[in-house]
């Protein structure tokens, strides 16, 4: 497959390639033996963590309580 580089050094990846990778927003880019190698990188974003907390209906007080509970369980003599 061919991909053309624009005057702004941008490439559009063929749809069949991106479909095979699944949802990917970032790539590690390197050159290897005269070739450009793109490796998909999955970045955990704080937005995803916040969304999961909202989905679980967790709040700051729940987290503080859980941390206090865990610390109490691991304290020496407990």
C-alpha cells in the first residue's frame, strides 16, 4: 500500500491498517534500517480514570476511607 506524505510532513494511514490495529491515537516513531516503524502506544489518561470513578460512583471520601482502612490493616501490631 502507498501513503503519500503531504507538504506538511503528514501521512494518512490506510483504513485497513488502522482497522487492524484497533483504536489507537498515539504511535512511537523510529527509523530502522532505512524504514519508518510505527508502534501503537496506549496511553492511560486521567480522564479515563475519572470516568471509571464516576461510573463506580466513587468520591474522594470513599477513596480516603479505603486508604485509611488499608493503612490500619497493614500497621504493625494489627
